[in-house]
């Protein structure tokens, strides 16, 4: 099994080296080495043997097996070709291992921290270059386009007045409907439920209640009792 794993790692190392991945500067250099892409390696998370929930996992996926894989990668030439290597064991301490549901998967805060570690690695690899490119594209003499007549406060004043008219008159037709009602009733405006729906119900042969009906819930009336009859009574009754 060890030779098989070493062969897989050797093939992976060869493939990664052929890509010439971007790497951090070495001890003597001050610039990034290699081209794209950046290859970030993360070791497997610690396995909690006592929480493994299947026979296959308890036989082939214990922490001892995973540690052999970490050691094989750590002692191989693969680490020299990687852009960055992340060790998640610092995040998965004893308190987090207790919260693992199946011995393999962890809670969301663990993955959030690991995601931030990967983002930090990407920022180290590309952040300075991207900031330089953004700065080069920045035009210090840029002036935004003029808004023209739209930046005139006096032109916005009518919109404010119309909005106030709609709010104060409770009429979304700019107060025209309210004004027409005031003229038709000689100023005796009534916006009650009775005055709005009473004539319509009376024309249909019903006697309108003196108060608007309350909304029903699950077939019950406003008092919580089962609905016993119609809210409207016919003149014939």
C-alpha cells in the first residue's frame, strides 16, 4: 500500500511540476517564481476514530491511515512544487473534534476558518500583483459625467410635493380622487366602510352591517366560535 501511494504521489508531483505553478519567493529571492496556475494543497482533516459510524471507515479510514498519507506527502517532492500548503490540524483541535458528527466532517466554523486560510494564501500569491494592476488602471484625472438637469433641486421639488399630496390625502392618484370627492360632497367627505360599501350592498338587497366584518380564521368568527351564518342579512328575512 505504501509503494502504491508513493507511486501516485510521484505521478502527481510530475504533473504539478510540468504546470510550473506560481510559488512564493525563496529565501534568496524577492519575487514570485513560476507562472499560473497556483496550486494549493491542504492535508486531510484529523479523523475522530471514536465517531466513525461505519465498519468500512473504522477499518480503512482511521486517523492512523490518514496520518500515513500526510507523512507520505510531507516527505515527497510534491511539497517543493506547491504554491502553498495548508495544515488544518491547527483548526481542528479537541473542542472541534468533539462536535464532529461522523468523525470525518466538522461544523461550519471549521470550514469557514479553512476558507479564510485559503483566501490568505491567494492574497499572498496574487494580492500585490492585482493591486498593482488596479492602481495602474486607475485614472487619477477621472471626472464623473455630469447629471445634467437632473441635479437641479428645483426640478425635484414637484416630485416631493406630489408625494406629500398622495400621503396626506391617502390617494394614490395624486389627490385628484380626493379632490373630486370633496367637490361632489361639498366638503362632507366620509371615508368610512359603511359609506363605501353600504349603497352597493343595499342595491343587491342586503342590509349592510354597521361595522366592517372582521377577517375570519379557519372557519371561525371574530369571537373564536364556529361560523354560524352569513355576515349579511337579507331584507326578506
